[in-house]
C-alpha cells in the first residue's frame, strides 16, 4: 500500500519554490498517494499537475497567505491588509497566532506532511505553511523544506527558529543551504538533510529547441533569467555590459523576466544609451528558447539558495557565470559548469570582461556540458530517505 503524503504550499504561481514542487510531484507521482493543499489553488503550474495528485484549497484565514495584496479586491483586500499591518507593527507571529486560532485541523491522517515554503522575515506577511503543517495537520512525520539562504534572507529570528525546531525533518535544497541553516541553528543539524531539486529535463530540452532565438555569433551574448527585483542585482549585470562595451568588447545582454524593478531598469538602460545592446524580453512562459543559444547564463544576485535556473541551463549546455552565493560552489565550480566571482560590482565587471575577451573558454565549457547526462536519481533517493525518516 502506498504511503499517504501531504504537501502544503501557498500557491502554484510562477516561482522557484512552485516549480520545485511541480517537478517533484511529477517525479514521485507513481510512488505515493499524494495530496496537495494550497492556500490559493491558482497559478500556471496548478493546471499542469499529474492527474493522480489530489488538490485541496484552504478556506480558512490561511487563504490570505496564498496571494499578494494586489490580487485581492473589496473585503478580502481589507482583511489581508489587516494581517499585513499586524505583521508590520507587531511581527508576523502575532498575525499567525490569530490566523492559526481560527483554523480547523484536517480530518485525514498522513504518513508524512511537507511544509514546502519557508517563512518570511519578522515583519513580513509571507509563508504560514509551516504553522499550518504543525498546527492543522495530523501526520506521523512532518518535514519542513528550505528553499532559502536562512542565514541572510531574514528568516532567522526567534519565532521562526522555535517553529522549525518542531519538525521531524528539515529538507535543504542544497549542501550550501544546509550549511547556512546549520550555522544559525547547529542544534538542529542532525535532522537537517539535503534534498536536491528535481527537474523535468526532457521537457526543458524540448522547450529549448522550440523556436530558439538565434544570436549574432560575433557578439558575446549573456542572458539573465530572473525576477526583476533588487536581490537579483540586474543593475550590476547592466553596468558590467556597459563597461565591457566601453572597452570595445562586443557584449550583448538579454534580460528575460518581469518584476517590480523592470521600469526602473529600463530607464537605467535608456539613460546609459545602452538600449542597442541590452534588451528586455519580459516574463516568458518558455525562457529556455532564450537560453539555448546564449554564450552563458549571467547571474548577479546578492543572495540565492539553490537557483533552479543553474541546473536548467547546464542541462541544455549553457555555461553559468554567477556571483558567489550559498550554493554556487557545488552547483557551478565543482561541476565545471562555469565561473563564480566575488559578490561585488568590481568582481562582476572583471570576470565579465575576461570572458568576453576569451571566448574560447566558453566553447570548452559548452563541450564539457554537452557530454553530461542529467537525471533525478540522487534527488529522488534523498526525498525517499527523508520521507521514511
């Protein structure tokens, strides 16, 4: 008889956590009796899940953690705004105490329940999935997922630390993420394990070959695929491309993604007179067609956990240039997938210029990546281990 397992998440909109969950559900769909509880059963991935996965949408106050403020109207907008205000003034735990007190427990019992989303900062009305699993789910074993740099993302405070300690297991998406967590909470290291992200490699390859963009081979074409928000450091990528051009190097920067900083970044490019060689493509359902023929994926984030886009790029033979973040050592350097520089502007500028000046190195790394055959064997085994305990 298959084990009954429950996943709890905020929604299935476009995002790294949601994509990780989507990929995992496809990988394990035949191995478990799976239920997925969402605070909001909407999003691009919600309609693409395996038919065998049962979906529940939460109706209690937890539902206000399922979508951002701008997606609510009328009374619901006022109610969510109230909880966001409580979080800002008194801290997230105060808002969660009210929400949890009003919720009922699920009637079913599960062999294992997973809180797939980490909590936000002390004043941020984000998360709630861990509170739900601890207080509203009957399960023999409970596991919290870590898709963040716990040391630097704002999650490290007393309320969150006390909550995550209640779980039977903690699944960190990379060795770097585990190390960051264990530096903060060494007393929990014995129940914190690495469970790598799964990928749908065949789907990624097929999408990358579906009308891929062709770039000028006489140029150095870097592609940044990211949410356009401050922590992704896209302004740093723009500066490095501008400096490379000022030195006579044929640099092109292609930016794929949407977000709150897009208008600001576009104005920056216009102000620099760089619109001929820095291009914005907006949010794309198929970013792989933009990555396929690029010289390298360009990541300039201030902090990251274990970005799925790194392994996606590697799987279609695209090298990676990244600032040093939690998992770049294991994901980029140890696999020979590209280059990692110090996490500051001067280092980004220097390595970008070096690569643009020595394109032969790009070809060597591409040759190495094209010889690799990616799979989910290790990730699937790690998941089984933490599920069984």
